C-alpha cells in the first residue's frame, strides 16, 4: 500500500481535509490491472480537487464524501493487489491441463503394477488438491474482479455527482451525491478483506 500525502488546495495552502496516495510505483503497476488503478486514481484525485476548492459551507453539506472516496480507492488498490497475487499463484497451470492429466492417469490405472500404481496414486492425490485450489482461485478471482469493477464505478459516480452538485447553482441539493456516498460506504463495509484463496495451492 502506498503512503498517503495531503492534497494541496489549488491557489492555497496544503490542507489535511483528506489524503490521497502518492504516485510511487505499486506492486501491481505493471499488471493488467494497472489501467483500472490509474483510472480510479484519476477519479479519486479529481474528487479531492473539487472538494478542496469548495467553500466551507458547501463542504459541510457533504461531510462524508472525502472519507468515502478514500475508502473506495483503498479497496480498489487491495483488490488489484489480490488479483495480481492470484494471477502469480496460478502461474501457467490451468484447470483444463490439470483435468487432462488426471484423466490420463486414471485411464492408466493397473493394480497389478504396484510400484507404478503407488506413484500414480500419489500424483493423482496432489493433482486433485491442485484442481480444488485452482477452482477456488478462479471463483475468488471472479468475485474480486466484480468488486473491483463495482468500486471503480462508484468512484466515477461520486466524481460525476460532485460536479453536478457544484454546478447546480445556489439552490443545488447534494441528493444524488449523498446516495452514491452512502452506497460506497455500504459496499466497503460489506466487502471486508479478501480471503487468501491461493493458500492451498502454495502449500502443494
């Protein structure tokens, strides 16, 4: 996780209203999730830029936006890191390849050849554990990707609703922004932390 730094108000002093992550390289910087992280960071920074240039009375109408945006962006980072870890854990092994080897070994079963049979049984037991682990990782990856997409969309919605609120004139009400913020808070609470789906595979 990258260190957080205060985002400076444009034309004014640094404020500690809410932190944003520094731009140092992350463990997933070169992964296939880097683009999603960059997009999420762009939305997150724009949310803070908008907030830090608002009048105090406007900020008081939406007190939870900054913290909610931070929580969602941190969750995006966690999910991207977990997905990258799971990608590395599976390596080049695929469920299909493991299944083919299991089928081949099962078809070669010969109880009269004790030595070969014993080695085949051990190999089959290992492959079946690996198959279970790969299936579990695939399930977790699908779950994590869906969560990543959800968080990504939440940040974009918060950014758009914040712009609508700021451009709505003197009588603008933050109804849409409040709803999105509450949704973001709910999603982050429900997500928790991803379980370590690749533990069994690593133990093989």
